[in-house]
């Protein structure tokens, strides 16, 4: 059942431009930076189709890839001063790395002011996302000085399918008759049977810029 739903969404995503193609719609290419609640910074690249309903409202669909590396876990290694007093000496390790996320999303965008040079907008979106990553167990090492180290071991490649939802805010600016610059901040969260909404490591923040060419 889940596979048939996902296949239907992907097919709709692919045929969407052909169904709605008309003048002043646009193809948009995006790039930017992203991170999750506990990860290293990552990068993103997406291609988006925008269907203009009127001057204030449009709908869109997009896909692409987002990449980030480690999810960071902080722990106290148990270090003490020479005098014997304990103190917090935090170290970092990780249980996942090499994340590659492929989204299939559709959304709606509303523009607040159509007369200004920069047109602010908000958007809301839903879809599915496919995530591939490496997971690790943590091996505790007791060091001779009394501290502990947690070392990632037993690498396993995993993949998950998520239902996703998100919101965004940004602004657009026409830089020619057929070309538009867009700056945007997006907040997305992913859910499946193992992760709930707003879970650490599956909640994404992204700042992106894009160029939309009107067709």
C-alpha cells in the first residue's frame, strides 16, 4: 500500500508540468546550505516547477538531493582536575554519517506584495523523502587516565522512506523579463514508524537561493 502511494506521488510529480504548462510558469534551480537539529552543516540542490495561478498564489513541485555528514552526540568524558575535582569536559561523537536525502515534494506559495521590488512570500509543502545513510554502534573505551571515549563501530548502510511536511518564508526579485531571483528559509520535518514529527536528526533547516526562468 505504501509503495503504491509513493509511486502515485512520483508519477504525479513527473507529469505535473505537462498538465499545467502555460505562459509565466517557471523552472527554478535552487542551491544552499542546510542542517538538522544535531548535524554538521550540509548542502542542497533542487529543481522546482512553479505553476502560477494568479499574481498572489502559485503551486509547485520539486526534487533534488540534500547531503549532510555526521549527526553529533555530545558526552562528558569524565575528566577531573589534578586536584581530584570533577568537571564537565564535553566531547563529540556520532552514530550516523553520510546522509543523502531525495525529496519528492509539492507545495503552495503566497506572495504578500506584488508591487514592491522584493516580493515577500510564505509557503507550505508536503511530500515523501528517501534517505540513505550509514549507522554505527558506539563502543565505550575506558582510557588509562580515567576518561572514557565513545567510538563509532559496526558500520551499516540503511535507507528509510519518510512522509514530510514543511513551511518557508522568503522573497523574490525580478532581474529580467524572464528571470527571477529567490531567497528563502525552509523548515521541514520528517516522520515514519521510527521517528515522530520534530525528531532530532530528522528535522531540517535550510537557507537557499534560486533562479526561476519563466516559460
